[in-house]
C-alpha cells in the first residue's frame, strides 16, 4: 500500500460532504479501481442469479399458457390482461418499496422481496379460472415490487460512473439468460402432465418458484448494504471507495439535486419513464407471447422451448457488445435510440412474414435490439440522480415503465382476438417501440458532463 493511501483520511463513515476533498490522487484512483474490480467479482454473480430467477418467474406464465389457458378456459384477452396485472401491482408498490430499501438496506429488503414472490409464484399453480389467475398475478407484482429499481439503487451505492454502466449491462444479461435457461426447462416441464395428480403447467410454476425462496434466504448472508459494511473489504478499501462515490454524488447533487422532491419535479424523469414504458411494451409483450407465436410453426412443446431460447442467446451476445460500444463512445444516445429503432423495424418485418425460419430470424433481431436498448438505457437515469432522488426517481421510472408490461400483453391479446392473428398486434407493438426511439433521440442525455472528477 502506497504512503499516500496509508495516510488518506477516512471517508467511509463521514456524512459531512463539505469535509470531502474535491479530488482524488492518482494512487487513490488506482486503488479504487482495484477495489471496484473486486466488488464486481463478489457482488455481480449473486445479483445476476437473483435477476435470472426474477425474470423467469415473471415470464414463465407465457409457457404455462400453452396448456394452462385451455385448462382454465382463458381467452387470449383474459390471459393478456391477467398476465399483465403483475405490472399493475408492481406499479403501485414500486416507489414505497424502494424508499423502504434505502432506509432498511438491500440485504434485508431484497431477501423479503424474493421470499414472498417465490411463495406467490408457487401458489399461482393452484389458480382455477380467470379471476384467481388475475389475482395471483397482481399479488405477485406487489411481492416483487422494488426488486429491479432496488438493484439499480444498490449499484449507485457501490459503483461510480462507467463502472455502473458496466455493472448494469452485466446484470441485464440476466434477461436473455433467464429465457435461454427457462425456455428449454419450461418446455421440458410441460411434459410432466399428470404426475402426482398435477398438470404440466402446475409443475412448471411450482418448480420455478422454489429458487427465489432459496436465494432470498441467501441474501441475508451474502449481500452488504454499502461498501463500509462489507466485511470482505479492508479499511483502506472502504475509505477510498466511499471517497470516490462521495465525489460523484456531490457532483450530481450540485447540478440536479438529491432530494425526493428534486426527482419528482424533474420533467426528464417522466420522459425517461415513458421511454422505458415503450421498451417494456415490446420486451414483455413479445416475451410473453413468443411461445404461442412459435407454437404456430407447428412444433411440439419441447421444441417451442428450444426455439424460444434462440433469440435470447443471440441477444445476450449482442447486448454486451452494444453496451461496450456505447460505454466507449463520447455520446451514448445514438446507441440507445438506434437499438430501439432496430427492434421496431425487425418486429414490423416479422409481423409480415409467414415462413417460420425468416420469422424466427426477425424475432432474433427484435429481441437483440430490445436487449441492447435496455443495456444502454439504464446508465442515463443513474447519471443524473443520486441520494433520495435516485431512490424515488429510479423507482418512478421503473414503475411507470412497467405499466408497459400490462399494456403490451393486454394489447396483443385484445387485438389478436379481434384480428384473428399476430400480424396486427405485432405491428402495433413495433409502432410503440419506434415512438420510444424517437423520444430518446429528442431528449438526449440529461447527465452529460456530470460525474466523477478526474484524479489529481
């Protein structure tokens, strides 16, 4: 350890922003980089696993629908509305949940979220009709509310600047991985019909709800709320990381404020929420209905599972590559808007195709574009929100955006019932994606020019 680091003052427990020096030495910056790399290796694998299970539990109903809809007598519209009610519950409890997490800490609150959503996800296996299905999905949304914005808030408490963009992109790989793993597994579980008196879709929901409970318990032993509470960091590592985070947070607060009111009165937060809404209309709408779209190719349930995994396998590679390009670029917005535009164009093309191979290729491009958008988009709000503004603002963006998870499936189901196919519904979703792309291109990056101060 260099002399300058040994003599550096302690910042980990210092709440007085005015006593924090205005810059970091080169030695301190280098030490913080090593500490952040260590934190990345320690934190990300577990958070990633949690997100994989989270995404699996909110979308596995799309596979369950292959047999569940007939068993329960659900129409396309009833399934779309019921599945989408998850996001209504999510919407109402998102901001309160995130504010509670900021107060009690991620370790306890994320554990609570995961355990309760695992139990409700398993209980969904015992619904008996449209009303109980809708109620179960709504309760699942309430249980899981705060998880995704809570993770984004957690990242702001551990990772500064471009590290946060890198962490967010790695975290969001959980979306395609959940589908890559979950699609074949879900397809296989649908072969268990009749075992011990339970139907195939019941087995699917029961088996895929258990990991959330196990990981929720593990949260209590693995997560540390902030760097200063991490037993696996030395005192010097805690100090230098707290110092670097404090510099960035002071810079953001100086320009955009750090209170909850600052977030709720910032019009950019609401525009970003609308853009997120457009992206989720596509992400959840296409994701929940993809098994039924692929089923029209004339293949069996197991094959549907494997084919549905292909777009997400390709998307995982594309989103990481796209996020790396965006992170190195001087301007991030062309990458965010461009990804959403590609997704819109590919989805519109897929709607007009009848050949299974070409339709699957177009869906691969669609999913890749949506995932690339998500991997680059989330660096924008965290670039100008900090403190309670981050807790409330990010939760607001996620909660309003997640209404797209209700609108997307519901819109597809309602239009499909009236049009008799997927062509018109997919064109409607493509139009929403295009609107999101145009909006982010118009908004630009509110956090441009704000962030870490250079090392002295």
